[in-house]
C-alpha cells in the first residue's frame, strides 16, 4: 500500500531522532503528526488532537528519552530525584505512549520504538539512561507478544546515541558514533526512517518483537 493510501504516522519525542525521523518520513510521502512529551499537553490529550486533525494513525514511532537522561553522572552520586528524571520519567512516557497507541491504532497497525544503542555496551555516567532503554525495549517486546492477536506489530530500532540526542549528547561521555569504518556510510536516521517505513508496510508484517540496528554495525547485538 502506498504511503498516501495509509493512515498517518505519529512521531512522538522531543529528541533530535524524533525531529529527524518526522522530516525523513514526510519526505518519503507519509503524512506525519508530531507529539512532544515535554510540552504542557499530556500524551493522551496530544494523541486526541493529532487524531482529530489527521485521522487514526497507521503507525506510531516513539523516539523519546527525557532530556535529564543526557546528563552524565556517576552512579554513586544519583539522588532519588535525579534517578527519576534520568530514567524513570522516560519509562513512564513510553508506557503512556504505548497505551495510547494501542487505543488509537487499528488492527494491523505498527509501533516502532527508536532508542539509542547505549544499553548494548553500557556507557559510563549514563546508567539511568541504559536502564530506561532496556526497560522500554522489554516493554515493547511484551507489547508485541500481547498485541499480535490484533495484528499490531511492535519493533525496536537502535541508533547511535549521538544521532539520537543531537545537541543533547552529554559532553565527555564515550558513545559510539558512525565513522570511516561504518559498514554503510549512511546517516543512521535515514536508515531508521527506512526501517520504520518498511515495518509499517506489507513487507514488515511478519516481523514483531525484534530489535534491529540502524547503526551500520557499530554495535552488534548478541
């Protein structure tokens, strides 16, 4: 089915990845609605506004971590409040977005969760972020198993942290990025958008609960 024959794609996130994916999916001919979880409007109210304007979505793309997650800090120095901001808030937003996606998506819809590939290697100073990423990834896998009865697919796409956060990337943190040794030389957000489009189309219907890398082999999952 052509992109203009499908329902819109709702891209959720306040990250460079969300902005970049929205731009790239629009350039591919998809109708894209945007939700910023850091705005004053709750995710539920924002979903209602976008759906009223554009119609029921065919796909939801989540590419969000709370900005506090980008603050590098030794694990032993985290207060409860700092841990909540750097990790727990991101998990709660992901839960809310998945809940509203399940409510608004038709049978056969698609969810793509885009996350940084930090948890596969562990990044010093970003333990709350790594914990949040793995928690969200597991949540997506559980949703994929349960929502299969409605034909809703849920998959995770990993991109390098610097591409995910853009200017929010923490100074001094050792993070993988694409360099001359990358396997494809592609912009990781271009690759992530292509994967999201494929997963939302007929060629992606057989895949759910998977974690795919859009990092040109920088991090290889076991």
